[in-house]
């Protein structure tokens, strides 16, 4: 019997679209990434005899939201930036589940040789949503989708950017790429 983690978010259509857009040079080299995983509670788990959700038990889960969702963001950042972090910092909080033995909110700051990243994670959100933004030297790739599948919002009239639905870049997604206006 072998037990190991699986990088399942790498196979999400939205992540595949991000990877394809970056490979095609859609925004130039990545300089900044912001990733947010917002949840209104820990994911529901099947328990017996009224046991508490294992995700909030540090003896079983090993931590709170940072362990539960943070590792997804971390392996994706490493794959997108393609570099090793030089500096990492984090702040952990208990915002909603103040009596829990684990954090329900985490903010991480990661410095790479040529990029910076921020990861925001919470089980104390007002909605369930995963959103991200990658800023490159030539544009921005972003999604404010609930599950990587919502259309991108129209660009602000004064932004000076050109918005392109990701569907035109990768048929599996409708995130958007904003390129700097020429």
C-alpha cells in the first residue's frame, strides 16, 4: 500500500488553460501571482458516531486551511513560476472558528528570484470561490470564477488593456487574458 498526494488541481481545465497561455507567451514572464481560495467552511467530511470534521483536527489533518488548501496553491505556483522560492512568510488566524485547534485563515507571501506571490486562504469567507491573477511583463491573466469556469468581467474603460476570453486561447476555459494595449 502506498499513500501519496496527488496534484489534482493541475488537471483542472482552468489551470490547463493558464499553463497553455503562459507557454504561448500570452502575458510574458510572470512577475506576480495572487491566489485566493475562499470557503465558507471546511469541506464536509463523512464521520461516524458524531465525530468532528477531521479537517479541523490537527492530529489527523496536520493543520487547518493552510494544509487543506495551501498545498494546492503552492504546487501550482511552483509550476507556474518555474523557480524555487527565496523567501516565504505566512500569517495564520482564527477568524470564524475561534475555538478550533487549527487556523481557518492564512496569508502567505512568497518571493521568487523574478516574481512575487501572495496566497490568501480562508474557511471564514462569505462565498465559495477560487480566484487568481497572474501579472506578466506584457499583460495579466485572471479569473474571478467560482470554479475556473465563469466569464471574465469586462475591463475598466480606463484600464488601457485589451481583454481576450481564454476560450480563444484554450477551448476548455473562459478565463481572460488582459494584454497591455499597444
